[in-house]
C-alpha cells in the first residue's frame, strides 16, 4: 500500500495538490470567527460598516470622522461580504482574507506549473505558502488586507514575466499598471514602489531599460493615474482635504523607514532580518539547505523564470531589509518567490546532497513524532469546559497523525507531501484547541461583551465618545469597541469634547465634568454615563 501511495504521489503531483487544498479548507475555516477582532481588523471592519450605515462608499470614516490611512478598495470588498451574507460577524470579516489565501496558493501552483513545467515544484511551492509557520497559525486567522494585496502583487509579477517572454510590451505595462492602480486603492504608495522597482530591475537586467521611455509605458502609466485619479476626484466632491489624505497615506508608507530610527537599531535589524524571517517561514525554510548546492546559482541563472523571480525578489526585499519595523505580513508577495526557489532546489539537488536529504528527512520525522506526542497534551490544559467532544477530537487527531507519521517514515522519495498534510492536521488542532483556549483567557472577550452591552443599552439614543484621543498604539483597541458598538446600534458614534448635550457618554480613562452625569455601567477602565 505504501508503494502504491508513493507511485501516486510521484505520478500525479497535480492531483495531489488539489487534494491537499480541499483537505486544507476545513481546518482553516473551523472557529475562524471565534475570536474577537484584533490588531488592524477592527479598523477595516469599522470603515466597511460605516460605509453601509452612512450609504457613502466614497469617503472612509471611523466614528463618522475622516479616515485617511488607507484608500477604500478592500473596505468595499468587505462591505460587499457584509451585504451578501447579511451579517457583520468576525467570520465574515475574515473571509475576504481567507478566500484570497487559497486563491493565492492556487495561483502559485498554476504559475509555477506553467513556467517551469514541473508539477512537483508547483505543488510544493503552493502548499508551502499555506503551511509555513507564519501563515499556519497567525496570518490565516486575521481579516487583514495583506493576503489579498499580496496575491494581486504576485499576480502582477507573473503577468510581467508572461508578457516579457512574448515581448508584448503594451500588455505587460497595461496589466501591471492596472493591478498597481487596484493595489494602490487598497494600500497606497507601496504599490508604486513594487511596480517601480520591479520594472526598473527587470528591464535593466533584460537590457530593455529604454522601454521605460516608450509610448506603451507612458500610456499605461497614465491609465493607472487615471484610475487612481478618478477615485480621488470623486472623493474630493465629499471632502476637499486631499492634501491631508495623501500626506497621511505617505506617512503610513514611510514612517517605518531606517531614517526614523537610530543607527544602532537599524544595524541590529539588518543582521537579524534574514534569520527572523527564516524562523517565520519554518518549517518551509528547511529547504533552504538545498540551496547550498554548488550548482544552485548557476541553475537559477540558466532558467529564465527562476532568474526573473530572483531579480524581482532582490529588487524589492532591500526596502524591508533596511526598515527596522517590518512586519512579516508586508512580505507576503515576496515569500512565494523564495518557496519556488527552495522547492526547485529541493527537487533538483536532493539526490546530489544525500547528507542534507537524510538530515531533512530525519527532521521531518522528528517533528511528526513531536506532533503525535503533543496532541494528547490537550488533556492537561483543562479544555473540557469550552471544547466540545474533546476526547473524540484528540483520538481522531492522534490516529491521523500516527498514520501520517507512518507514511513519512516508510515513504522513500515523497516524505515531504505527507508532512505537509500533517501541518494541515496541526492547523486543525490549533483551530479546535488553541483558539477556544485563547478565547477563554483573553481580555478581548470581556471588552467585546461590554461594547455589545453598551450598544444595546444606548440603541436608538445619542452616544458620544468623550474626549477621545487615543495614542497610536491604543487605536486597535478603541476601534474594536467602536465596531462592536456600531454593529449593535447600526448607527455611527460621535466624538465630543464637552459633556453638556443630553445622551450617553462613553469614556476610556476619565470621568465627566458634568455633575448631573449618572454612571450607568463600569467596565474596568471604561465607563458609560448618561446626561438627561
């Protein structure tokens, strides 16, 4: 039976990929909406919700005040999901990130299969995007813009190469600049950086630098400007403060550069950067060992597609390497380029590197055994009160893990495929055990319930946020409260500096000065007052 399985994995890598994709969907969706919104999620959700409440989709707002940090395209998509599903749940909020995650993995597979004609490399590259450590247990559970944004940027890279091979300059520039316009309307100036550095590097390397001055490039660049300009022209009809909008977008894009930090911190970051991201991408980053083959660089240079993605990676990575505060999710459009190179090295050089191959195989087996030993540990974390059918789930996961570990042990040349499946099982265990445990022990649950209660008490009445001036680091917390309040009330909150108007007042760290104010509810450092 093991031999038949090995034969299938060798003969049908494409079918294997899509089987793995289908098997991955439930683990990533189970309990996706369990945790309250956190990090940047409430901000995205607020903007989309307020567009629906105000029926104004042109002007992003939070708490009925202008929101300048990001253009609104992703919020339009999120608002579409809210309207389509008829609810504003955490699950729905995260769908516009999770669906592109799977589409991204499929896009990687299709691109690599088309350009390299190797379904093994395509399968491994696509699945490594899903099961690298960063995606497996963090980014895949958040409704952030970055997966969607990175998927479009990666698609632009692939289209540039596709039309470069055909010397179709007009379509090369048109498709990439249209995507640049779309991504700019999602996240702002980073899109121009990716487009600019990629085109300059690729055209310089291929000795086509003069094409930057061609009518095709100028025309398509103007098309991109026209698309972006059309939105801001429409925005101007509602709010003429375009200077404030653009300055804020610029500040959001540039504030984490090295110029903002001291030399010491910048140098430390530059040294730590590669090792930090190798850690984020573990266990996918194990495959970097195969890149130490003496023929690796020569092999990359001999293959036009591998050369192209290497040039694109090097053209863009330095921006983040020099930025002391770079979050891993900002690099999601570049990670797949590494996965492709690592997968190529793995399948090309593993037979020529028997010591490294044996070492990696043993590491995979050790990690698999660790998973088998770790699953029963769920018994000792007192999960019974908030995880239904705990014993059944533990036995189910343990049996599957043991079976997959047996495959990893017995298979000769395809150990990495069942190991990827085991990582999917790890994600299922994470969804079943870790997320409920986290919910029970996180303070966010209390504040979500508090905000919903305040929204219920004040529904249909005026509600003001009193002297609301959060520090930048506190904004996600405050935006979370605003979202759950507005979701419950289906009405925008208002900010005020005084306390004389009748209505309810919500405060974070202070009391009202009005002596007639009555305290209705207290929630730790939060208070709800009423003035009649």
